[in-house]
């Protein structure tokens, strides 16, 4: 049995998230179906994490184990399999590479950091609406960046975890959190951590926007984090503007 990593990207608009769902299409289901067809065996893929409905990934990693040789005695020809996967997968999932790895490597547990971007724009733009959140109120980005830095001083982010989520711990180590301006009317929020809770980034962004609108002070922002209650934090922002940007191993 040999383990392989697949590095790929996807537009999550048409999917009910990464994970297989009983009543909706998912990226994991499409990838497993394509691999099983090409390798002529039932293949199960394990992703580096889960993205919610409508959320995108510029970089996602998954692993699978197989006994198939796929036209090469030393194992699967990664470049060839990537090519065939891209021919078989739908237009909104693209494989970058397939590579053989040690059986000890795990797509999820071996990852040391993940980076997300959340995009917003402050002027109506028909070409951004699908992948960015349109906001029309004044925002104090300097104050929002002050609040973002506060995130790196805490470890428990229960306040930003979806209510009822089945998690053993709400501890995360955030190493970077900042708002970056890309034009007079476009920004994105970048956050890097060793792990993320369900709905965490969208809840963090919604709460930072409360700070930017002047509806929450920095001290109140700290109290939200320390209180660990989802009901005290800001609203969860739409998923279409969220991208999993990078995973480090």
C-alpha cells in the first residue's frame, strides 16, 4: 500500500463544502469518484481540512492510499494521473500535482499551518461579486488591524466557533492576522493558524467589521474572545468571499 498527496484547487460555489454530504454534492465526493474510476478500485481521500458550503480553495491537499500501479512499476506516475484527473474532474476542480509520500505523512495531521483570505470590496463591481463581499459602510481599517493583532495574543477561540460544533478543543495558535489593501476599494483579511474551528474565519471577520464600524471597542473585542460565547461575536460573513489560500507542511 502506497500513500500519495494530491495538491489541487477548487471553486466551491456549486458544492456543499469539502466533506461528503448525504444530500448534496461535495468536492471530496467528486475527487474520490474520479480516483476510483482511474485506479479501478475504491479510493478514499482524506483532506487537510474542511471548507463550508460555497467556500473556495486556491490550495487544498488530500491523501489517499492505493495498491494500484498505474502503468509504472515503481508506483503511480503522478504527472500522468494529475493529467487524467483534470480530464475527468469538473471544470471547477483542478489538480496541480500528485506525489508519492511516506505512509507517516497525513494530509490533515501533518499540516503545520493553514492560511485563509477573506475578500471585501466597497464599491459595486459586477466582476467581484462572486468571490468578494460587497460592503457599503465606512470602515476603520487601522482599528480593525489593531483588533486583528489581538487575535495573536489568545489561544481559545470558542467565541468564533459555530454553535453546536462537535470539537474536542477550541484552542488555536494564530500566528498572523491582518487586513491588506489591494486597491482604493478592495481589501482582504489574511489569517494563519495551526488549525481553525468550524466557521471561525467568517465569524472573526464579522466581529472585526463590528470594530471597523465603531460598534465594538478594542476592549469589547477582547471581552468577546475571553467570554468564549458565539452569541457575543459578530455575524458570520458569506462563504463566497472566503478562500483557503495555503497549507504548510
